[in-house]
C-alpha cells in the first residue's frame, strides 16, 4: 500500500522566535519513504536537525517576525496490515526489564502515576498480566473518556482526563499509559499520521494522531485506547514519555498558530 501524507502549518510571530519541531517521519519508518519528507519553509530559513534521547528527529530554527509556513508532502509504503494483536504476549517482571525501558515505568509531566496507582490496582490487579491487562486498560479508557475534538486542552493530564471524562487522542493515550505504568507495564507515547484507511470516513478535521506502545515479551506493541481496534496505515513520527517529549512544535517566545492542515490518504492503484 502507498500512503500520501504531509502537512501545512503556518505560524505568526511578533518577533524572531526560536522553535523546536518534531515533524519528520520516525527513523524506523524512513526506509519506507518513496519520496523524502523534506521540510519546506516559506520564507526560507536556515534550520538544523539532531536526534534526541528517544531517537526522534528534531529540527531547530529561528522563525522570523511575521508569517512562517512549514510544509511537507511525501509518499510512503505501508504493509496495509492491521496493528498486530498478540494475546499470548506476557508481562515481564520489573527486574528483568532492559535498563533503557525503565524510564517508561516512571511518572512524567502528563502521566501522574502517583495519583492513579490505587485506582489502577483496584481495577486491573485481578487481571492476568500481559496483553489481557493492557487490553483491559484500553477498554476502560475507551469507555471512560468521550472524544470531543473541540474539547482539546494542552495542559490536561491523565488524572484530569480521568476526572473530566472528555478529551482527544492525546488524553486517551496519557490515561492508558499512566494506568499501564501503575501496573508495572512500560508504556510510551507515540505521535504520527493515522488516516481514515480501512474504515468509513470520520467527520473530524484530519490531524496528527496519538497512540501508545506497551512493552511486552521483550518488544513494543501498538495500542490505541481512543479507537480501541487495530488500524491500518499508522506512520510513526516520534515516541517519548508523554506529549511533552514529542510536541509537534515548541516555541521559545510568542507565536500564534494561524493555519494547520494534515493529509493522510491511501493512494489507489488506478491501473486496476
């Protein structure tokens, strides 16, 4: 399967403003690119890239005063398969986890494990560890939070999402991640593209999506508490402890998001 993806983001800055961007396809998906996901800046500005501690591709630039449009447009190959489901995947004891995975058991900016630990053990302590426990967490979060695109809040934490019972994909991910960590299951936040591929079109503006990965049986598996069903065509951009680590843009000064659009469509083979 081929997927056409990209974005167009416009900022307005009252003064030159340093920015940190996380807009590139994740290194693990770079080999699948048919055309490059090059960052285009209008007006032209200098930028440089580096890999952060989580392996994501980050871009640094100085946005000029006035308008700055960022965009990309690319094609990528995808397996066309649904997210894998492995019900037999087991939960590893904490003492057997790799050192680099341990950070995904700890509380973080949006994932306050200390506030939800008692709730997690009350709800999921009686469920056998591993895939069944993570799926039970997804089921709970999917039923607990009502998706509302207009209800997005950039500062809502997992605990607040649990109380508010409303949010967007990041809120589903934060709550599920937090509950997993409370149950000693490493979980990390993921952001990327997820179009309406293999499902009926959804009546919401296309946006970047958030999901999470849980570490079971020695590897990371994809879970999505918002949709709570295996999906086709995820294009990973970045992973981290929570949304702080994978923010699409971080401005170190005043800036206004003037325009924003995302494209994620399956490319149909017209020769058939």
